[in-house]
């Protein structure tokens, strides 16, 4: 059976999402915040779908969606207010995250939860390649922070500068950094 993590602070909306996901054949786990979700994923809970209903108890939810997209390759739905949905859609498109605006109907939710829609996203090599690039770059940042005591912004700038100076992609620059420090 497919598993879904539902991250929602609001009980009524969480109930609607949970019912709709169960009707689509998902075994659901409902949490109220980003920290709980990250803990589940770190403890090898591997969902087939993540639905985030913003705002959350300890953050808005956009960062959580990005973190989840980088950590595991599963379909993610972010539900937010209509006034920021277009902006978030543009920001999160590279991560393959679906953004839905409130108010949300049961029909719209059912359509977006249906597993068939996500099979295409999971198999999309372009989205998966972007996510892999982000993972590798984040790993290189961690290496720089560990060995050279850079801050995260310094590590990010260093990777970009190395890519420009060496006329290569950020991914190639990140690979060189990882190979240099983690032999």
C-alpha cells in the first residue's frame, strides 16, 4: 500500500486531505510541523507522497517542501493561500513540487493525489536530474563547511565562483570539491 505524509496544522483541512488520500489508496500519517516530518524521513520512513498544507506550526512550509524534494524523490503537493500560489509555483517548479491554492475542493485534491499523475513526475528525468544536482551541491556545501569552516552562504558562493572560473557547471564544481576533500 502507498504511504502518504500529510503535514497540516489546521484540523478541518487535514481531515479533508487525509480522507481524500485514503480514498485514493494511501496509508496516511498526519503531522503538524516540519520538524516531525524531517524526523520521519531521517528515520527511513519512505512515503510515496507528501502533502503540505501551509502554514505549519514551526515554519511556513516552503522550506520543508524543498528539503523533502532534496532528501527523497517523491511527489510533493504544497497547499497555500491563493495570493502567493503563483510565486511559489515559480520558485518550486525546479523541485517538481505541485502547488495548489486555497480554497481547495475535494475534486481538485482527488485529481492531484491520484497516483497516475505522479507516476509521470517520478519518472521525469529532468526533475530527477535537477534534484540530484541540488543534493550534490548541498553535499559539497557541507564538505566545505566541515573542512574549511565556511558558512552556508560562503560555501554556496565558493561553488558558484569555482564553476564560473573553471567554466563548468555547479554540479561539476561540487563533484571536484567532494573528490578533493572526501577521498
